[in-house]
C-alpha cells in the first residue's frame, strides 16, 4: 500500500512539475529579423490584457536570450522593444507553451507603421541613485511635490516639511539638477505641482569638486532631484492662500512661477503666526536669538540659533514670521551660459516662557522668559560658462546680513545630589548683533582630447563677521560661600558688552585626472587653505561716573587663531556599468597659530595627518544596488576647544579650553542597499554606519563650590563608538483595495567617554525603534496614512548607576480622509506621544493632538478650495522634550501654539504656453 501511495504521489507531483515547467515560463531569443543579429538589453514586459498593468519585466542577455515567469491564470500581453526597432507584441494565454519563443524585430526605417506600447517601471536603481517614475504613483488633483513624496516608498515627510529618504535627512531638493531658491527643500516640495514631474531621483550628492574630479572625498548630502516633464516647462502656475482664525491666528501665501523652456522665474511671499511659513526648515536654523559663538573642527566661526523657528518647533511662544523671495534662472546662447540668481528676505519674532530641568551627574533647574526679533537678507548667484566642449567654468557667490535682537530673563538653581540648593542665579541679558556673511567660489575644468584626461581648479573665499553689543545684569547667590558676617555670598554683575568677531577663509586646489585604461583613472591633486580668525569680546563695568568704561579683563578676550593647511591627494578610480569604486589617499599638513593680545602670549603647533577614503557601488541589476563608503579623518581641535571665549552670561556653568589638545582620529563606514521588485511592487532598503573616534576630544566636567567647570580633554587610550542600523520594506497588501504598508527598523548603539570630577565615565546608550506605516491611498472613499512607532531607550553610566533614562516611548501620527466625492472630503491629522516615567524623571508624559477639518473644491479644474480646520481640538499641545547626554538628563517645557479655528481659501492657477 505504501508503494502504491508513493507512486501516486510521485505521479501527481511529477506531472504537476512538468506542467508547471511548460506553462509557467516565458522564454525565447530576440534578434534582428533581417540580419539575425542578437539583440542584447532588449526590454521585455508582461502586461495584463484587461487593464495593461505591468506584472513582469526583464532584459535580454548578451546572447539575446530572456526568461520570465508566467502567472497561472489570466490573459496577458508580451511586449518586446528595442531602440530604433518596431515593438513586438503577442498575446499570452494560460494553456499554451511559450518557453521557446523566437522574436524577430524589424528596424523602424523599414516599417510602414509602428505599434507603440508603453510600460512604466515604478522604481529603478541606477548605482547609488533610486529613481521613481512619478506617473506610477497616484496623488490628488493639484497636489504638490510634497504630496507625491509622501506616497513614494522609502520617503517620509513630517509636518514641517522635513524629508527623510532611506533613513537619512534630505538636505537639498533640486529641479532638473539645478538649485531652486538656493538649497531650500520646501520651496520645491510645496511650490511645484506633482503633475509637472516626470521622475524623482534620490541619491547622495557629492561635493562639486568630487563630481568634477571623479574622486570621492567623502562629503555627501542626501539629495532629491525633481525632473520635470518637457511639456511642463512652458507655462505660468502658482498658488494664493489666505487664512484667518480665532485667537488672532492668521496666515497667507502667494507663489508665482513662470517657466518657459530653460527660463524659470519664481516669486513667493508667506506670512503667518501659526507655524506654517516653513518654506526653508534648513535655512531657518540659521535664524534665532542665541548670539553665542561656535566653531567648526577647522577653526571656522558660526553663530548658533534656534532650531527650525519657521515651523514652530523649538521656538518659545508664538512665532510671527515673514518669508519671501525671488528666483531667476536661464540658459543662453545654446546653453553656453547658465545663470541662477535669487534673493530672500525673512523676519521672525516670538516671545514666551521656558522651563528646563537637568538631573543625573548634574542637577539644576532654570526658567527663562524670551523675547526675540530677527531678520535676514540673503542673495545668491550661480553662473556656468561652457566655453566649448572641453572647458567649463562655474562661479558661485553669496552675501547675507542678519540682524539679531533678544531680551532674555532667567532664573537658575544648582542642586546637590540630595537636591539641596548650592547656587541661585538671576540674570537679564539683552543682545543686539549684526552678522554679515560673504562667499565666493570658482571651479574651472579643462578636458583634454584624450577621453578621461582632465584638469580642475577650485578657488574659494568666505568671510563671516559679527558686530554686536549688549547688556548683562545678574546676581549670583552662592550657598557654599560665606561673607565675614556668616551670610551667603551674593555677587552682582552689571556690564556692557561689545563683540567683534571675524573669520576669513581663502583656499585653492588643483587636480589632474589621467586615464590608465577604459575603466581605470589616476587622480593627483594638491591644495592650500588659509583660515584667519579674530575675536574681540569686551566687558565693561560701570565706573564711578556712571559710564560703562571699566574693562573687566577676566570676561574679555582679544586674540587671533590662524590655520594654514596644505593638502595632497593620490587616488585611483575604477568605473564600469556594474562596479564603481574609488581609493583616495589624502595627506594634510596643518599649522595652527594662536595669539592672545591681552597676555601677549603666542602658541603654535603643527600636525601632519593621513586621511584615507574608499567608496564603492555595485549594481546587481537595474533595480538592485549596494553602496559603501569609508572615511578616515583626523579631527583637529578647534579654537573654542583650545581657548574659548569666557562667558559670564551663565554664571553656574563655566567653560575652559585646553592648549594641550591633540587630534583625534575618526573612522567612519557607511553601507546602503536598495532593491525594487517589479512583479510585486515591493521596495527594500537597508543600511548602517559605524563611527570609531580614537582618543576623542570630549568635554569633561568638574563641580567646584556648586559651579560646573567644563574643560576639553583627550580621553587617551579610549574610543568613542557609534553604530546605526536601519532597514525598511514597502509592499502592497491589496492592489484592489489600494492597501500598502511599510515596516521600518532603526537601532542606535553608542559608547562614549568623558571625565567627571577626574573620574572616568563611560556612557552606554541604546535606542530600539520600530515604525509601521499602514496606508490606503486611492483618493476615493476612505483613505488613511497611519504611522506607529514604539521605541525603547536605554542609557547606562558607569558613575551614575542609580539614575538613568531607560524607558518606553511610543509615538503615532498620521491622517485619515474620507472623500464624499472627488471634490469634497472630511479629514483629520493627528499625533500621539507617550514617554514613560524613568528614574531620571518620575512622571510620564502623554499628549494627543487632533486636527480635524473639511475641504471643498470648486471650479471645473478643482483649482479653488475652501478649507475649515481646527488645530489641536482637544487643546493638549504642550512644548515638551527630553534628551540625554553624558549622563545628564534634560527635560524642557515651553509655550507653544495651541487650539484655534481657521478658515482658509486657496487658489491654484495654471496657464500653459504653446
């Protein structure tokens, strides 16, 4: 009986396998019907006969052979196409064998008529570039690029317009490869209509020097390039919006664009106090009222600011903003000249209260009342001159002026571990600063007649200057100090401040590329750079005559910090269709010189360092690729780390430099993988990076009589480590119902060292984050886009074992829409945040923000829309954040935008030219 059963099973499965082998494979050979030449890389597509939906795709190999799977049921259409040949098509039925097809193509020159059949590939992987076909993704009529990005797998857009692509923050959004209003991402995403877009490309943009020389220098920015349809480049379009609400909230927008061939003219103006003028979340970070000076690793100066004020994030109180600009770009004389000019003006003011609590190794509390008014003018120019096919010149220039004013009142208290008060401070500081910035750069490239041989020159000049004044009034009550009568010592400060800081950077470099073969290139280069920094900060006490002219040398500085750098590069570059990699050897000779005019002391030092870089990319197929990059770099101490400006505006915290700092060495490795499957429409991305910082420069803390003294030191023999891993998978749950989902995973682990009261402190942090996106996007009936993000955070300190910030965090945000018809919908946007109580903060935080609304479109083209919405209908919005660093746990609460009702009227207008 068992033998019979085995025979029956063998017969059933054997026959099934034979039938499957015959019926489930479509294979054949493609050649020229006349000359019988084998045609490689011919496009082969399988579409459903009923609705022409693409279900299969492949290309022929070097022998003209192809093979793809045939679905079990249904009727299909097989399309074969090849450049300059007529398309071949044949019906595929379920009961015939198509495993030995012979496909003969005829050149279009000999055809009496053509049959043109088009098929779309939603996602294509080209090396390190992921390209989306915009027409393969459905959005609402008159939608903007931002709406299109939200439906692309692997891309997310938050409420402020901040874009994340494949786990990385997008820094630039280009239009046809060119900048649009400089590098302002949201000016593209919220201004250009989605139906004008042909392709959306996501890639890590190299520096201009790397693109010209072909040598990867490790400098990359996550970038999106929006490629417009040819037919969309001749017309006028824009948007006008006006909104008014309760509690004196208001907003307005006017955007006008005229595109005619290569010419693009755009004007925009926005105003409001509801946090919706975020047309440039990246540039907005450069605004703000904090006038403190910060320094880059190369010694360059910058002035810190609020975080993202135009979106309302990080701003204390209600932001009142104006944001405007004009952009012009065009190409002349057969694209020999390419000009891009833009000017922008912005203004921001806000006022409100803030409370900050820190616990852990240091315990303090501060309450602050802030009033700020800031404005900025900025102009940029880019000019490309193509002398001929061999010589190209690019000139960039920019200038800006910022006027920053703030009035800050603060009360601060320092506590012991037993929460006994040690120091109390009461401060009021007014600041008025003017910041002027100027930059100019030129790139010249000469290509020789021999393919691949080229010469490149790069010259740059940058200047930053801050001129300011202010007044500081404060009292400090030190519980640890007693006067002769046994009372707590109270120190008072009443000073006028003057600031004058300047940074000039002048640099030039040349590189030469020599082809060694068709796939190998050698690159040699050298460069010099001079950085001159000067800083003068003077504090004046009130004299006997009532004038502020008595110099306080302790809180005054006047010194220079100069750097001279010589760079040498030798690189080898390999390039094929599938594999691209670069190995670059960089040698830097840096000489630093510092001079203190008050003490008449000079300090100089020099460093000769080796900084390697390796980058590689491999394309398995047109829809699957792997990319990696390794960079080794010496991190030089900056001016603020060697000798910072001693600032008494925060009397509880004092900062000291260290003239004996040595460079640390940082190893960084990044890996990214992307894959798209045409048959299932699924998209997978994964990546990770690891950073090792040897002998790191860290900020160490000593507590002295209730005050915190911060000092920079190398932690010798130790290595700071950071590991990040991310992955995402987008796939459709039901094509018929329009359901899709995207599970995403993110893991961060780090080990960092610093010293606290001369004891070594090791801080381990781990963050587990899982995000699940569930979406229905049909633009009919019920639609939703829901995100659920559970997270668990761990922080462990070797010195502070009893206090940690371990805890569960959960966030959810999204939108729900119901289309009563194609022009009338009701909707709600929401966000939910939960943070569990921890040992550092024994109270949980929870809030649910709900923003419902209803909108109606009018006119035949649906261009006029009336929208009524309620912001934070439950009135729960509270400015809140928690963070942790070096075993210091910080919690903030601040005034922010709460409930209001608003009615908005908007008009999208378009006029295309013939």
